[in-house]
């Protein structure tokens, strides 16, 4: 009996769709706790004080911000590793392969942003959220796609993966440019020294992880204190991790090893925990009328309408201009279904939302609920289109 249970669990965690299933479970758990008599326990958990002190260095944050600033830096570190590997050896390593997903990602960021701006242009504070509907949750989108099995050609999975990675790069640039607060010269100087140090050990072919990790921690702390969002430290560190180096006279890829080691931690711990602490929407305070306000409406339409239109129309024009080809063995209807799936913003949209509105409850959770609704609609309709398309 124990062996059967163990085998069932092993098979469950091997499935491509498992990370997205776990995300759904943790999201539902957060919603139930926030809207139950146990809501005070959920709130206390989010605001549990956590402090680190070393000499004069003191970092004190509630648990919610340790997840958003700390653990999400690890997630962005993994994103950075994937970006570097794909750019040097993978699906983004040649101009021919990168054109279609790049143009699609551009459309998928531009059109949702324009829809949101059109609805919120007269509200300065609301305009902080323009980037919320531009994101795609790669784990969730690929998880939905994996539910369809062999019905979906491999080329479409590769296209969606490449698009989502480029989309993540776009999110990183947006965060760096538009969600940076007042800068600290001292902290920026320390961060610069850390970056130079990473460059040096990379150039000298250092093959041990410890120096990269130690300098990476210094980089994270300095970026955290600088006014630039701390998660960017993870991306910067990833770019200096060697793809190829020598270890014991043999060729060794520190990047691929670290990517493999981190994948399960991110998929089964960091992202579910992030969803749990950020998706606890208090439904009691939200009326249907509030969802029709410009901010939540802009998010829902941006994710569900803007993403699919941007990805599909930009890609259609690129293919018709003979700059790229439709992914091998796929139909236009299947391609459209994948375009709809890119509207699953979820974790990335929730993350940008926390930066845009500084976790304030200005919109009484309607903004976060809008992310869940837009992502849910995109997942369901994208799945149905792909299931019944030929």
C-alpha cells in the first residue's frame, strides 16, 4: 500500500501540469483562509516579523515582503539562468528562431498596456498598474498546455516557452525602469562593486559556486537597500554564472547544474508560497460593481483580450510578411489557442501588482481578484480552443 502511494506521488510530481495544479491549490487555500473565520490567522502569518542583524546591517520585514523581495529573487535568478542558456544554446540562440516569439511577446505586452492606459489615463495613481496585464505566467501556461498531451505539436510548446521567457525579460526591464524608488548612492556603489567582482571571477573561470553565492548575497542586500527592486539582483547574478567552465580537468556547466537544482524548489515551494501570501483576496469587500471600475476592468480586459490580440495579430502580421513561419505541424486555430493562454498572468501579474500599488488596499482587493479572473478566463478558453481545434 505504501509503495503504491509513493509511486502515485512520484508520478504526480513528474507531470508537467503538477506545478500549475499546486499553484491552484495554494491559491484556493489562501482565498478560503482570507474569507473564513481564520482570516486573522492568515493575516498574522503574512505579517510575521522576520529580522536579520549583522553588526550595523539590519533588515526587518514582515514575512510577506521576505517572500516578495527574497524568495522571488531566487525565482528571477532561475529565470535569468534560463534566459542565458536559451540565448547561448537554446531556442533564442538564432535570429530565425527568435523573431516570432519576440514579436509575439512585444504584441503581448503592448496591446494589454494600451487597453489599461485607455481606461485609466485620467487617474495618476491607477496608471502605476499599467504593466500588470502585460505578464505571462510561464509555469501556469505550460501546465495548461501539458494537459492536452500529444494533441499539441512540440513546436507550439517551444514557441510558448520562448515567448514566456522573452515576456519575463520584458517584465524584468519594466521593473528596473518603472518600479524603482529613490536611489541610495552608497548601496548602488556596493552593488556596482559586487557586479565587478562577479565579472572578474567569471572571467577567471572560477568553477566553485560559493564565491558566486556569497557575492550574490552582498549584491541582493545592496540592491534591496538601494531603491531598485531586490529581485533584479537575482537576474544580474544569473548572467555571470558560467555556462561552461573546467572542473577537475573536465568540462562543467555550473549554470545547468544550478538551474536543475533550483527548478523543483521554485516550482514546488517558492511559487506556491508566493501565490499563497499574495492571492488571499477578501471577497467580502468586493461588489460586482467594483470589478467594473477602471483598474480591475483594465486588468481583466488586458489579460483576457489584450494578450491574445497582441500575440496573435503581431504574429499573424509577421508570418504574412514572410519574416517567420507558423510553428511546424500547427494550425492557425491552435496558434490562436496558445495566444489566449498567454493571458494567464497570475504570479507575475500579482508580483507587478504588489510593486505598482505597494500592496495598498486602495482598490479593496478588486485589482488582485481581476488578475485571478483574467487568468482564469484565459486558461479555460485557451484550453477549450486547443482541445477542440484541429
